[in-house]
C-alpha cells in the first residue's frame, strides 16, 4: 500500500454565515485532514453543521476564519474554474429535470473544460462513456432523467461527478432518499471508486452502521471537540465511538464494531450454543427483555442444538422449540 497524501488540510476552521455585519458561527476550532484514495464519512447529529462544513469545503460558502488548504494551496487562491477541476460535488437536492437523457446530464460534468458553447469533443465523449461504465449504468444512458428511480438518479449524479475528472468528490447525504439495498450499493460503489480511481471521496451521512463497515476513515463532528477522526477500528478501540454516541438506548458493541439498542431486562437466562442461530436467539430474547448469554447462571437454560432449541429446568427438558417464534411464545406463557 502506498502512503496516503493529505489532499484537504483544515486548521482552526470556523464555519457559518455572515448576516449583514454579524457572523453566525455554526462550528469552530475544526482541524483535520482528508487523505487521497480514501473514502471518509462525516458523522454527527442533526444541526451540528455537517452540510455547512461540506459546502464550505466546496467553496460554495466562505469560511469565517481558519485555513482550508487543497493540494497545499489555500482555497481562496483558486479561481472558481480551477476549483471545478479539483472538486466535484454531489448535493442532496433532487434535480427536477425533464427533456434530458442520462448521457446528456453526465456530459454536463465536462463543463469546466468545454468552453462557452459546451460542445463535447471525442475526448469528452470518451470520458463520459468511461464514467457511465464505472457506475455500471450503460443500460440507463438513453433514459430520460425524470423516469429514473432515486437510486438510479444518484448513480447518474455520481457519474456526472466522475466525468468532471476532479481528484476530489464531495457528497452531501448521497444515500438520503434510498432504500437499504440501494444505500449499501451506493456506499460500496463509492468505496470501490476511491480504490480504482485513487479519488478522494468525502461524504456526510446519517447511515452510521454502513459508514462504520465501509469507510476508510470517520470524522466525528461534535459541539465540544470539533472534529475527531481516525479509522473506524481505531475509534472503536480508543472509545471515541462509545463517548460520541453515548445516549440513552444506544450502546457501541466493541465485539462487533457496531451499535446496538440497549434494552431493559427483567429476566436473565443462560443460553448455550454457538453460530448464527445462537446470535439470533440471543437477539430475539434481548428484544423481549431477557438477557441471555453463556456466562449467566439460571435455573432455566436454553440450549441451541441441531435438532431444535431445547429449554431445560434443573436438568429436565421443559420443551423443544423448532423456531424462534415458537420459543418466544412458550417462554412468554
């Protein structure tokens, strides 16, 4: 693996809005680095300023103070045209476009290079075709934009960003309107693109579980500590994830590296077994207020066997269940 290079470096950044002579600061004291060839996910609660930060990094909003250095140069030293060759942006808003095909929209990604008339050369056409192939949407190329599903439209917008040929792609909630399979597909595609094309991909998201499983790096944005960043695994080990998302009803499970719902328990039962069925039985019992594990000593034991789920009391079989539904029904009597 080659050494990662810092593509966007942020120091003591303050973001927000200027209203007449006053400044409304959304967040400040932000310092971190976005690395090349990685997918970085920005996480934080609603209203913390994720979209404001992303729009500031794109140059859409002016920073209030501090530094944003892109490829070693301060962002304010770049012209708008030059910045468009360095950063491509995919925003949350749905486009209301009619009478335009997918290929035509993706072709608009070449606008920083095509001049006033926007005519595509053969070279531009090849780049558009490559973007379509990378996103695996060849079957959509001649479709009209307004006929696409949300997932298809998001792939098209990412293809347009690829056609722009900028080394950095910034995305604001790219999975916001998608069903779960589409969310997974988009996140995996973005991660694969960072590897295949060595692009720097930075996105804000509410899809915490997907970010922890797919992202190379996590940025946690909070009110008190600005930005904390690192690999999901390092942030799990140093308890950053536990502390950041510590709130009633949510627990970070260090064994799985994922978050889980904290249930209130009114009963404990020893659960004996292993594998997927063990995990699923434990999950179902937990949801129903029963803490179950191998370490618990109780007069009732539940044992996962090949033949079924055996419930014992003082060593005698009470019943055998052949599904989790049946187990729960008999336990709750």
